[in-house]
C-alpha cells in the first residue's frame, strides 16, 4: 500500500514539469510578439528562434510526462 501511494505521489510531482513547460511556451511566444512589435523587419529570424525554443521546451514536457508514466506503470 505504501509503495502504491509513493508511486502516485511521485507521478504527481513529476507532472509539475508540464506546468513549467506551459509557462515556458507562453513566455517564448510572448517574447516573439514583443520582438515583432519592436522590429518587424527580422520576422524570419525571430520566428525560427521561437520555434526552436518551443521544440526544446516541448521536449522537456514530453520527458516529464514519460517519467510520470514510467513511475505509474513500471
């Protein structure tokens, strides 16, 4: 019983990484909008950097979700 409770607590704590990733993605695109409003001539460079940052942040979220599932089901 204690092991099952510990698994559920650990899985719940590992999903905190998903909340951090959501905040990070919001900051990335907020910075993109702010940068575009200040200097619209470098749209392509800013967009490429934002998509790269989004991909890295989303990868961290997927790793956190994978760890949560591993804790629960293995």
